[in-house]
């Protein structure tokens, strides 16, 4: 029996719906392959080639990876990257979480004004903020001058600038607005009634944070932590301008390998190793959250 006109139209519509999502996703997939996957493949190939001055050539070799693992300087910079990344990520999340909590549950009329200020601060230039911290933390900077005027110091505090401290504080300042917004959004589904119920059941402020807020915000807080850690540990602009000899990180060595020495294979090997480390950290963190059943907000019925 021949299909009627409405049935043929419905079948054609079904075919369009099946094809439509694929066609719509194709530009994004092509863009992802072009700007993300292709550079990774190129770096992976470069890391296996033999490097000469600003060139790479065959034969394929693992010498760049061996050099990366055997170099004491590389291991020191890797440790610096991990330490500064952890300090920046932990500090940023620790500062942002109370701010996000206050915005979500306490602030009322001032909420949107504060959110506007936080959002507006994200448009400030990256370099402007770094140079601002150089002005604040320098030997003749605002902080040393203020401490000297009130008699707390006899001479400038030299550790404030060109150290891990200065790099960490600048990174926290740069990424804090992003983390506040992520945690504020993460607290959105958590009703204030849950906190009131916990209080009615006898939980004090610490108990409400430990048993209600932190488990429910674990997933967005971990995402924010990984975001800050990855960008901080891989940064090279901030360590160059604020790090001195103590705050130099692995990103500086990668930049020097590509720009200063022209050792493309070594720079690609370091980049690829750093990427693999970040992927492994993300996978382990995701697995830990899933095993602890903290990978999403769960409400008991």
C-alpha cells in the first residue's frame, strides 16, 4: 500500500532531523580539529624528530624526552610549576568559595552590583595587572613604602618581588574572578532550604559547610581548581615579569626552547609531557570524584 502524503512528509522530516545535528556540529568539529587536535599531532611528531637550529629533521628519536627527564634544570622548573600551580589553585578556590557563598545566600540588593564589578574586572589587561603588582611589591613600591611609614620595617622586603610569592599572588588576582563566577553558578542548584534544614537538625556553621556545602560544591570547585592549576603551572609571562630566579617555571623553558635556542624538538617534547601530565591529573581527579559520588549534585528523595 502506497504511503500517503502526510506519511511521506513525516518520513522526510525524520531524515532531516537525523541529518540536522550532524550538519550543525560539523563546523565546530572541523574547528576543533584545526585549532586543537592538529597542533597536538604536530607537536607529537616534532618531539620525535632530531632538532637543529630552528629546524627539525629525521631520523625519529626519543632524545628530546630523554633530555627532558635527565635534565636537573628541567626537573627543578617542573617542581616550581607544580608548587606555584598548587599554591595559586588552592588559594584562589579558598578565597573564591566564601565570596560565592556570600553572593548566593547572603547578598541581596548588592548581589548584582558585586557580580558586575567582578565581571568588569575580567576585562582588565593581563599585562596591566602584572605590572601593577610589580609596582605594589617592588622595593620602592606601595606596600614597602606603607610598611616603612608605619615603622614595621627598617628596609624594603626583598622577598615580595621576584619570588614564588609574587608569581602566586598575581596569578590568584588574575583567575579569582573566573573562579568566583564558576562557584557561584555551582551553588545555584543548592537551595538555601538545605542549609536551614541542616541548622534545624542541629548542625553548626562548620557542620553545615562540611556536610552540606562542600560535598555539593565539590564538582565545580574541583573544576575551578583544575582550571587555575593548569593555566598557572603552564604560564610563562607572569614568571618572566615577576618570578626572578626563584619563580621561573617550565613554561619559560618551553618558550626559550622555541624562541631563544630554536630547539623545536625539545620544546615540543616538554609541551607534550606537560599536556600528558594535565590529562592524567584530570582523569585521576574525575575518577576520584566519581568513586566518592561527588561528580555531580545529588539530592536525596
